[in-house]
């Protein structure tokens, strides 16, 4: 009886070992089925391979570096990982679904040189002048604060004046203001994507101005034409013995615009509402307003 019991015990032990081995083999097979290898290629928007990019399976520490052809291989990635994360110096981080093409975009330059030129149509609104054509051109910097927001301070040389015409019978009078100013617009830009490499851009901000030079030319029936310096202190106050200029060189106001940008080229329309300080009424008094409508082209380097 004792030997029979021992034989039966050995048979049960063998069955247990075989069962455990089959279980381990099944678990191994099941675990193997829960992972897979991921292959892919990382390129930029021009379809050029990106070398040395770090590709990581989402939610894991499984990663790989792209080779000279932009290719990568991630081994034994859990099937629960649905995306890969790609990082590369000078590029925006990218996320892509597994088995989908991976394309990275370059980081926009944080600081760019900007040049601008345009035509302006200007008038003084309080006295009701006619419109006079002018121009502006300038240089500045653009600071990218985010994908959509930027700050763009500029320094511009601007010619924006006005023309007054009066005619009654045989009498006519014409007065042309032709100042040259240094404008400093401090513009905030907001971009919205329209298409690939194209966006619509809204801009707004304060403007400070300083008159550099300029003359007022008058033409009157029966009199010789005359010219007067706008910013020279050559004119007597009517109520004191001091001297004054026709206009104080300081000006200020608001600017705004809208345009379409393709890559780095921006074409748009803009406006300025400027306050004009008159010295003959007392320094600091805004006597006139200058409304400007312009069309311009700018380029970021």
C-alpha cells in the first residue's frame, strides 16, 4: 500500500509540473501578443528626413533615435500605446498615431528683423482738410510670444500731412501741410491660419511721433506764394512776447491694421488716428487730429 501511494503521488506531481509548464508557456505567448515593434520615418514639411530626433512610445520609456534617413525602430512596445512623441532641437514637438506618417514643423524664430514700406493718404479732421498722399518706410523687430501672438515695435519715417482749399468767386486760397515725422508704432499682432503657410494678421497698438521737419506752403489770389517752417520757433505768440512753432513736434495716437501673410511676406492695409499738439494755443493742447489710411508691405528676416 505504501509503494502504491508513492507511485500515485509521483503521477500527480508530474501532472502538476506539466500544467505549470503549459500555463507559463501560455502566459509567455499571451505576453508576446501584447507587445509589438514600431517602425517609422520622421520628416519635415519639405519631406526631408530629420536626423537625431528622439521618438518615444507614449506612456513608456521605450525610445529610439532617428538615423540618417529619418528612420526609427521601437521594440516591444505595449499595444496599449497608441501614439509616439517626437522631439528634435529647433523643431516643435510632434505627436502622431502609431503607423501614421510623422511630420515635424520648425520652431518659428522668436526674434526677427522686419522692414516695411507703404503709401499713406492723410487728412486733418477738425478743420476738414482734403486728403494728401504720403509715404512711410521703416525697420523694426518682431518678438514671437506664441504661435499666434507677436509684438512688433517699429521706427518709421512718415510723410503725412493735409491740404486745405478754399474758393469763393475769383478768390482762391490753398494751404499744404507737408511734415516729415519719426513714428514709433508699438504693435501687437494676432495671426489666424488661412491655409498652409498663409494666415490673416490683425494688428493694433499705440503710436508715438516726433516731427523732424516740414513746411506749410500757402497760395493765395493776389499774393506771392509763401512757405513757413512747421517746427521752427519763429512765430510770435499773439498773447505774449514769446516765440512758438506752428505745431509741437510731439504727437501720439493709435494704429491698427489687417493683412494677409504668406510665409514671411505681409501685405495689408492700416490706419492711424493721431493727436496733433498746437503750440500757439498752449503747449499740451490737442487742437487737431490726423487720420491716416495706408497700404503697406513688410517682410520678416
